[in-house]
RNA sequence: GUGGGUGUAGCUCAGGUGGUUAGAGCGUCUGGUUGUGGCCCAGAAGGUCGGGGGUUCAAGUCUCCUCACUCACCCCA
């Protein structure tokens, strides 16, 4: 048996990389338009970082992390997400002391030992943006605007932005106990999954898909009733900002997060087509004013989001591979291959993209490859006179003999080929 | 993690009730007259039928296990 790649960890071949690059460069551009700077952080962190930020009871930490002990005895983990490390770096470099507001973005591979499915892999790629130091609702709105601008720039339109507010941690604690009480009182009619969630993560019951739970959910106490006046004002301002920016959204009272450090604004962007199946969320984010203190920093407001590139990719129309040379060098005979190599090298030094075929196959075969490559010019290499050279325009089918020294100008279109042999 | 579906050439797929050298299209390669592409034509290469056990005179076809992919759930972005 030949060695195969790890389950859930995929190769990305040249024809696909084109689309990946588009996703990445587009994100860089949009982030920089919004005043965000790129950070590049390690793929491996101390396991403790994720225990402290994500929490010990979540599925991610409990059973999905790639954790190991290295030869020095340190407990390390392949990062399962990007926010924890970004916050760690923010604190480690004391970035908050240099500037009042720190706006960073990142892109990279993340690792989670989940069961692979469409749009979900064990090595997957996320892009994300985090803003530290600004508690205002305007920061939330700007961040969502960034996310929307990015998705729009990719040509994705069938999307829905869902927002909700979790309120401050005190409001949420109060709500949580009421909610727990409510579900306890009706535990007989809860689905099996939700019964489990009642112990591990009661808020999660709110976004249960089980039909058995729906009736109960409709009557469940609303988080919005437990928000403080400041929380409510904050959320209202977020909404009015979205309105004035012309960004459509729906308020989803059942939108929740399992993690404790989230506060106030929460948002997700979902795909409305069925292209992703059950994995319809393409972007998730929100405010996490409680995160930095978990890492030992002083209270620092923060908002951020992350998107999975595999899911975005699944929504993108197929783009043609763009590895198209402008010149294809054809060797008239096997002995002309040395000259073909020389011509290619000279043209490449001038910045032309050049391909060729040195296998010594027939001219016909080389021409077929030249045609398939999409090159606009074929240059014929021969053993003979090196002062002139024959070239063929593959779009018009015209063949010309030009002085070798004029070749660069002709193929770049700066000088018309003067003589024609066909 | 739970439950379903699928797994045959590089790719997309055919291969009723088990029976001789496993097929097609696309792609690749070589040709179709003396050195030149895209269309067309011909030929060739390429498969231990995901892997391993079992039943059988005989298994791509039945059975068990295993691996991979995929869908739903779970979880998440």
C-alpha cells in the first residue's frame, strides 16, 4: 500500500490554488482598506492557552484537539482556531500599550480532529479579523461591514447576516439560571441531545434543530428581556449602524455561542443556497470582552470574526486555471532542444512566461501542447541560423520570421512582425 | 462520536439473477505522407475492480471485517 494523506487533511493542487489565492489576496486587500494589519502566528501553542480560552468542557477541547507532549515535556496543541493565539500575541507584545486600538487579521490552517464532511476537514483554513481596545458598537458595525464587503467582493450574494446580543456577562448569568430552570421544569419533553446540552451547555438548546424542542423553544424566556439598559443601547446602535450602512440583517434570538467569554454582539453569516448542506455558516463572530482577562490581561474590549475558506470555496464558481504562458517554444528536432532552452531562458529573463516541451516528441505533438497551454505565441527553435527566428501567432494562425533581437518587442506587441511566411 | 449511502482506468461512469483475455467517453501518447495546433479519423498506453478474510469448481458481482469518501445528526466557522 502506498502512503496516503491523513484523513481530513487534503492536498491542494495547482488548478485549485488559483481560487485559494483569490480568497486570500481579496481578504488582505479588504482588511487593509479597513485599517487592519496582518499577523502570522505559530501553528503550535501551549495546550493551556486553549484550555483557558475555549474552556475545558467544549467539544473542541475535550475531544477534537491534536495535543501532544514534545520531547522537552511541554504539553502542546495544533491550533484549533485563531482567536486564542491572536489574543495571546496581543498580550505578549503588549500591543495595547502602543496604540489604543489594535486591529489585526490572520489567515492560516487550523486543526480539529472532527469527522470530515463537506466544508469541514481536520486541517482547515480560516481567515479572521480581531479588533482590541474599542468597546463601542461602531467597532462591531465596522467589523461586520468588513466581513460583508469581503463576501460581496467574492461575488457571494445569497447570504444572510444574523445578529443577536448576549449582553454583558452579568445579564447572561442571570438569564442562564432562568433558562436552566425552565428547561429543567420541562425536561420530559426535551430531545435526547438537548437533555445532554442541559448539563453541558444549556444555551445551545436554543439553536437546537430537533423538532421536539421547537414548541418548548417558542415559549422559552428571551435573553433580550434580561439585557441591561447599556446592553440594549449598545445593540440598538449596532442595528442602526447596519441600517445606515445599508447592510441587511435579521435578528436571531436563538443565535448563541457556547463559550463564556462572548458578550453583547454576536453574528453569523449563512449561505442561503443548499450548496453547503448543514454547514451553512460561512462566518461567525462577535464581541468577546471577557477573553483577555482569561489570559491574565487587564479588561480589554474586543470584537472579531472568523471564516472558513473551505466553505467559501464551495460557494465560489469554478474559476479556470490561469497558468497560461505567453510563449511556447517548439523544438523542430531533438537536437534543437538546447537552443529551445536558451531561447526560453532569454525570454524569461525579460519577464515573459515561457513553457516548452523537451521530451523530444514530434512537432505535431508539441504544437498540440502549445495550443492546449493557451500560449499566444509559438517560437520555433532550430539548429540553423540563430539571427532570425520563426514565430507563430496561435490566435491568428499567422507565421512570421523575425530578427532574433526583435523577438521580445514582437511578442510583447510593441512591434508588428514584418514578414510573413504563410 | 451515532446512523445511512458510495468506492471499477488520471477524471466521469457502464458492467440483470456470480461464469471465459473487465468496457465507454474525456484526458494522455503516437500517427493520418516529405517540419506546425485547435475540428475530424486511426492506433496505443493505462485497472492486483479501495484493502483484507470467507462462501464457491468459479466473485467486480454474495458475505464479514477494515479503510476512504459522502449525507444527516452531533459540534462548529
